[in-house]
C-alpha cells in the first residue's frame, strides 16, 4: 500500500505544505549537471563519469537553467529518509512530461538517506527554475531483508 503525502512529508527535509500532495511529496531542483566523461559499471564496482554543473542564469532575480535536447542529472534539494518497512519511488511531475521531458530514477531502498538524483531526458528545449518542483516521492510499504548500506548513503548531506 502506498502511504499518504503527510506520512511521506515526515521523511523529507525540508518539506513545506505546498510540496505535500495526496500521495507523496514534491522534490525541488537544487542543480543540473551534464556528464562529461565516460562512466564504468563492472561486476565488482563502478565509476561515475565526471560532470559539469549547468550554470543558472539570473533573470529578473530568479535563477534559471536553459536546457537543450539531451540527458542531464538533476540533484534534488531535499534530504530523503526512506523508513524501514518501506520502499521509495520517484515520479516526474506531469509538467515535465507536458514539456517533452522525462525523469528516470532507481528504486530507493529502505534505510537510504540522502539528497538523491534523477536522470532528466529533454526532448525539446526547456527552462527550469532553481527550486521548482520537478519530481514526486511516494513511499510504499514493503518487506525487505536489511536496509540500504550502499555507497550513496548520506549523499550530499554534509
């Protein structure tokens, strides 16, 4: 069973009332990155390719990232805590899809804590404002063996 937005909000910091939805919590945009070198995923490890941060342009006192077609890594502003007995899923906000963009993510295991990332596929030029709501986190009750202890635990929380 998926949990209510209020329940999810208890596991996201910070989250104000405007981010709480009936079935989840909206995550906001902290930064946008473009991968600049080859990554590697092997049977016994991984290497994430180098990235460059896409600069935000200041327009009338607001910060905007102008993105052309391609793939980008979005970093979320909020710290997420996936509680025991649950699994997290991230979905794109419909406004991304309506602007020819798609957001892909992985499963967020019980015990994960951090400010995660998603892969934004841009199919038509788009501008994104820093702090805009771009994704929605939902939590579902789930059985699990152990909790997350991988290399992304605590990412970007320092």
